[in-house]
């Protein structure tokens, strides 16, 4: 063999590549990008082949053999493998962790593979198989009488040799089926049993109809003479009904036929035994968006949209890597620019990826792309079932879907001949993976993937990230602007309400609604218009407190106030998910005066039902959208005007287009503004501008009312004036003075353990090693993390700022962090010390 060795990586923290010997029998299957089954310590593990080697610099006798190859064709091509290596190097993750992240659920774990017998061979077939392929015969014999078998167990019992190669042959000949399981759910191509009428069945039905016509008024002698006995057996009336249904429709799914005809399974099987019907299996795609309306509205681009599309398509025509930042105000038609750019990409034979924030991935968004591109669309996001994601991923891998629309992880989709990546709402924090590793940012990964593929990247937002806009002004990105709304619809008027003045005159006793907002809600409801209300905190109240002794219920594991949820009368911790029944009296002093401090979406909902009983209110937050496609049902009903008021957290702030919405109200703008984070102002401006853009998007004028205790804050003033550029100029000056991004790169290291003294000691040692390295960077800490204890683990953290002048790409900082992390991790691995490094964090609290 030319390359007798393989370097294999595992999905383990800080796991380096291990070299294995490839047996000649597996040489043709052991391709780069495939998964391999190999011994690792005392167990057998699944790894990814990163490269094949011709030579090694140590004795070959020390090597262990690859036991088997799990894939007939590689899961990763060369470009995606290079992308994985870059993600691993930049975000300080192991290559195996990155490769695992790039796969859909159910494909990353070999231990979840199951095999089951599809047809039992006759004794003669089994004897012939044993003579021709003894390993295949052993597998079939092992499966006889069993409903299924874990492939890993089967391979272990048969000593691994040639098991998967034999399974592939058995699958090909229809003896067995191999499926993947994610948890309790089987993840495999879904098949349905189709029932068809045979020629004999058609003949029998036609003969019966003739008999019925010739013996009118008599009971027809519907009988079928069996070939074996010559005896006559009458068919039941339901069996006849089933045959008539098949005669009418040609073929029907088995389950649907049984339901429609009222037939029992045994009766249908009896028809099959008499050769009147036959069964076949048909593979079906699981796609919850298949039935969405698919009618594209003919739209004409305005001058700004046309200019933007032209620049993007020119880059694609020249196969040049280029990053475009599309800065368009809310309602300016950014989505139509995306659609036209994708249309050009498809006309060049290229594929495209569209990334959208998870909470914006609604049927409204999917339907618009599907109406324009039909079956070329595949949707990938975490709200889909494992089977639905698996089907969509396979369509992309086979080249059947040329456009992928999805959330963060869709950036890794195996799209072929990539020409364009669109990142909608590029400023969104949900593009950053927080846990587990790799802690990548999908926007930055998209840019690197496009660079490797010589493709174009289109970043779109009404409120771009400060770093992105800075890059555009510096010439690193090309700036495209859409300064006007479609059809020149005016932006909504924004009014800031000072709650210090209006709280005393609030119509509700908790002071949730200022009277101007309350009166506007009544006015809009009377006009049959709709209202969106934002309160970016779920639950009823953030805390429950005793008036007499000041007692507050804190989470035992996190030392954080538990949130009161009125539904179920429960206290919940939003960090570790602990819950308990809320007390009726103070547990400390037995007092009866318990008050619910703070405002959550449930409390706002209760106040609305008291103040505006005639309004139909729907709440949309994490508690009401846990079910599959729950977002979709709520938004569809609101779009159909089954509700007058949509109340929710930040998930209602973007991506929604309802023409009846003429009022947007923000209950408390201070929730995000007061966070101890240098991006607090930016996040608040983005959120408020986005939610304000939901009002007055068509022919009805829109209004926005923002309630705040800080009406003179610069961020809120810029929001009121829809002035992003003024906000940017002020913000970039502060960032430059304090050397925050984009004038530096950040890294946050968090240390976690149940023993706080040990956490502090390791954090001190880690920081001392960093300072000894003399790398050009500023080190802050270690200090207790703002959330000092979560899930019974104490947390300390260190923050690092790179020096842009001496380390512009933060390579030196990351290399130093990697070396120190590896050294400390090895020393602390047995003490269960958890050390998480977050490169380019989106928050420092």
C-alpha cells in the first residue's frame, strides 16, 4: 500500500491525532473524511480519518490496526476538512469535536447504529451463503429471532473482522437494514409500505362487478378459488371495499388504506396471500415545510436593490472571494436582495447557504425562499426532529438541494460547488456557539468557508455589529446600503416614555403600563389593528420576597434568585432548570406578605387580561414554544388575526412582517441596557431598532412606544431617531479609548469546580503561566465570574485582550493560550476541573 497508516481524531477535548495501521482489506475504504472504528485504550471508539501517511517516525510494531470503516463514501470533502482544521485551530478545539459538530444528530455516534433482519433466508439460502460468504452467514444467524442488534455489540461478538463490509453486502441484497438512533429515535431513511392492486385483483374485481350486474337483486357470489385446495372462500365486505379503493386510487399507503377502509391488518395480509394485492416499500422525505404555500409574488427591485445585487453577482461571476455588508433599514427589502443573488448563483451552477437566527426561522421566512426555489431548498435547524434533519442533510449531500436555509450549524452543510453564503441579521448573538466546544461564530466561519471556496458572502442587517461596520468602513468588506423602505413607506414614529413620571398614573397596580401606551393599545384594538409588546424577561416575576424579613428564595445550586412562574405556582431557576412549588407563606418567618418583584411576560399577560379584556392576547416566549413548530403555530395564528396582541421576549423582535401591526410597545428598555457588559448599549440599540421595525410596514402608519427609566440615554435617543450612524460614531470612540473590539481580540477563560479554593488556585496558576509567556496581551483577573456559582460549580474567570499593534490576528495570544491550556488540563484532568476557553466571546458576563 502507498499509504499504510491513518491519522485519526476523536471528539474529545484537547485530543490530538493518533496513528493507526490500515489493513489491506480496508485500504479502499479508509479515505480521508470517513469514520473509522479503532481501539482506544481499553475500549473501541469511533474516530475521523484526517489524513493517510506513507511513513511514520516510530516503530510500526507499536501501532494498532483499524478495525473497520463505517462509511462507504467520505462524509467530508477536502474543503470542508480544511475548514474543520481552521475552526479547531482558531477556537482552540480538537479536530474531532469540530467534525462531530459538522454532522447531523445521529450520524456522529457509531454506538447508536442498529441492524435488523429484513427477510429470513431459507435453509438452502443460508447454506449457500455460508459456503460463499461465511461472515455474512454468521451475521444472519446472529440476527435470527431478534428485533434488532447494536452494530457495536455485533461487531464485538464477531471479533470485528469484516463485519461492516459484510453488512454492506447484506444491505445491498435486501437481507438486513442498518439504521442510526439518536436517543430513542431511529434516524434512518423513512420508508412506508405501499399497497397495490395486482392484475389478479383487478380481474377479480371486474368479474365481481359483472356478476353483480347480471344477478341484480340477488346476493353476489363473491368467491375466489384457491390454487392449493380448490376450496371457495368468500371475501368480507370490508375486503371488497379495500380492493375498490385500490382500484380507484391505483396505490395507497398501508396505514392510510387500513384507516380509510376499516380493514384489519390480518384481513389485508389475507388479500396479499391470495395475490390480490402486493406490498412495496417506498422511501419518503420528512419535511415539515413541504405543504407551505409556494407562490412567489412578482417583485421589481428598486435602484438600491438592483445595485446591491449587481455587485454581488459580479463577484460570483469572477469567482472572487468578497464580503459584502448590506446595511438596510427595517423593511427596506434585504430579503429580496438575498433571493435575487441566490437566483444568480443557481444560474451559474453554484449552491448557496442562507443563515438566519434560529428564532427568525419561521414558516414565513422559509415559505418565501421555497416559493422562489421550490425543491432546491433544504431546511436545517434544531427545532426539526432528528429524522427530518437527517433527510434534509442527505438531500444536500447527494446534491439534490442546492440552497440550504438554516440556523448556526447550517454553515457546515455539505453544499456542493458553493457560490454564495448569506448571513441575515449578522449582528445576532445566536450565531455564537457557547457550549459545548467548539465555541465558533457562524458569521466568521461563513467568511472563512467562502474564502476557501472562492465564494461571496453577503452579511445583512439593519443594525450591523460594530465590528462589521468598522470593517466595511476600513475597506475590508464592501458596504452596500438600502436607506429607504420599500415603496418609501415611512419609518414608525418612536416615543420615549419616562416611567419616573408616568408610573404613578399607571392604570394597573404594578405600574407595568404607562397610560400613553395603555391608551394607544385601546385605540389600536378598537380599529381592528394589531399590537406587538416586547418584555425581554420570561416568567411572572424575577423574584419572590417577604416584606417582613426580606427573605428571597435563591437556587441551592446557583445562588441566584428563582423566577416565579404563575402557571403551576412554581419557582424555577433559569440556569440549572431546578424547580419547586412556590411557598404560600415565608419559609423563614412564616409571614403572609410575599410580594412578586420585577416584571416577566406572564405578569404582563395577566395585566393585559385585566386592563383590556376584549383583546385576544398570545404570549410567545421559551415557556410557550417548547413544542415542535410551536413558533410557527403562534405566528400563523397571529398573521390570520386570531389574536390582537402578540406579547413576547426577543424572539418576536425580528423577521416578522404583519401588515396589521401598527403599534409596538416596549415594556422595559432597561432590562438589557443595565447589563455590566461593554456591548450592553449596542445590544439594546439593536433589539429596540429591530422590534420598532415591526410596526407600519405596509400602508398603515406605525407607532412605537418605549418605556424606560433612562430616557436621556444616548442609545435610546439614537433608537428614537433611527440613527445607526450616529450611534456607531459614539460607540466606536468608546471602544477605541478602552481598546475593546474591533481594536483588540478578546478571550475569556472560565474555570469551574465544586471546590472554590481549587478553582481559585488553578485560575491563579493559569494566569501566572500566561504572564510568564511575555506574549503581547493584557490580562485581567482572575476574578469570580458575575454568576459565581451555577449547578453547584464555582466559577472564576480571566479575560484577555490581544495587542492589535503587535499581534493583529491574535495568533500569538491563541498559541499561548493553547500551550498553557494543554499543560494545565493534563495536570488537572483527574480532578475534574473544567476549563472553558471562549475566543471572541459575545459577552463577558
